[in-house]
C-alpha cells in the first residue's frame, strides 16, 4: 500500500476508478486493517490510498516478482558501488541470456568511443548489410543494459548489435552521451546505408535514442530506418503522472516525488525545452518509424505514451506496446516469460523495418537529403545511389 500525492488528470481518474472497482478491502480477524480512500484538496491534488493485489493477468513468474517485499527506504551507497553492483548484475543476466540467445561479445572502439559488439553465432548473407545500435539504460549514470538489451535482439534478428558505451553523468553531462552516439552512428554510415541501421534503447537509452534522432535532424544527417524507444521520455520540462505513482519497481520500494526541475546531473544548465534534450519540442515529423514499449506499473508510462502521441500527431509511423501489471523495464529480467515476449516484439519490428528499407523504401531519408542539398550544403548522393559495404 502506498500513499501518493499527484495532480489528477482524466486518464488517471479513470485508472484509479478501475483500481477501486477491482481491489477489495483487506480484512483481518478484528476487522479492516487497510482500505481504499481518496480525497481531493483545493489545489486539485489527490491524496489516495489503494489496496492493489498481485494481478492475475501476468505470468506466475511475474506474480512472484511483484509479490516480493521491498524496503521503502532510499538507496544507499556510493555511485562507484552502484556501478560495480549493477555491472555484476549485467554479467549474471548476460550469462543467463546467452544460454537461450547464443551470441559472441567483443569490446572495441568506433570513432574513439568504446562499444560492445554483439554478434549472432551465424549471420545470413543478406543480414550482413544491417546493423543495430543499442544505447543502454542506467539513468545516464551506470550501464544496466549493454548486455541484457543487446544479446536477445542480436540473436533473434541475426543482426550485429553495436552497444555504445557512452560517457556517463555526472562526470559527463548532456550532450556528451549524444555526441558519443552520433560519432558511432556517423562512423557506421561509412559502411552501412542509413536505411540499414536501427537505433534503440531502454530507459535512459530510450531517452537518448530520441535525443540522438533529434540531433541527427538538427544536423541534417540521414536518419536510421527505425527507432526503438523502450520506456523513456521526450520532455525534461515536466514529470508525467505515473512518476507520482510508481517507483523503479512499480508499487514496491522507495518512491521519490518528482521535482518540477529536471535532473541536473545529466541536463546541467541546458534549457529543459531544448529540442535535442527534449525531442518532443523538435521537428518530430522527420522521425523514422518508431516502436514504443512500456508497462502499466512503469514510472515512465505517462512519459512514454505522451511522446508516442506526439509522434502520431506529427504523422510518424509510431507503434505502442503496453504490458500489463509490470514495472519499469521489466524485460531486463530474463526470468519472466513476458521479457522473452518483449524481445520477440522488438526483434520482429526491427526485422520488418530493415527488410522494408532493404527493398529501397527510403523516402524520408531521400527527402531530407534533397532539402539539405537545396539549402546549399555539401552535396550528397541520392540514398538509392549510395553504395555501402555489405551491399555487394
């Protein structure tokens, strides 16, 4: 049970009404021990208590995860300790995933940026012209996904994944991570057609995916054929409703009430409405087809669906998948059947987009190149006329 303070919207009222209808009062031998309640103060802020059972609509493994008791206390320890602990978790989860999704891992550098290259054991000849770029999660402060996000996708798509080990905050705030990702992408453009590249990420990496695409648009560079924004945000200027309800583990664990100010450890002194930092303020009409993914106990649920709607309003082919009852980036847990379902959805989307682009569907990139050429910038050949390594 969690007492939550938040600004109400019609959508949240509807969601809470559903919770009220579904959640019975818990009773002990001596009468009620907890109950549903709500009141709205003069400012419109809701003061609520909800009794939320473990959903029966998720897998038994997910039910067991959601039923675990967690401390409401804030996290302790140093950033160095967190980085070490989370990386050890990556190693364990990565080893577990490789039993189901066998791949090879090689640490390297591209354009001076450290990367982790994840290759399927066998790559069909037609797939050698494709590459996926992963921007890992971890709150911009740790690496919580360069293995768990890349291993299953490389194995399922049978396409090489380059996971960018971008510089982390607070040592390197925005735009360092964007710069690193753009450097890697620009270098890969020497070898691959932009129509044969997808960029994807989870959490901080999902945010970074949108930021990198916004930077490519601002720079007049050709866009990749698709994006994967898996639980992120495109607006640092204000929090979403779900950030007032859920913490990192959904309804379990510690909840920090979101401030109206952005996280300065990453954003620094940049205007939160900067169109690269917050792509929702950028020219979204030029974004490539994008898959969004979130879940109903994700603290970035509101942020993800808000950005998805902004893409739709701009005429972008934007798809949204919302999983039931699960917390933020649940797909990082390889024990859940829902995680493997999520991997397949992601991989299927990338496979579809790469093969569509491989048949010459590069209208958006061609339009951008035509606009750039007509503006007096350095001439670029039409995308259909450019030849890249792996296309022979």
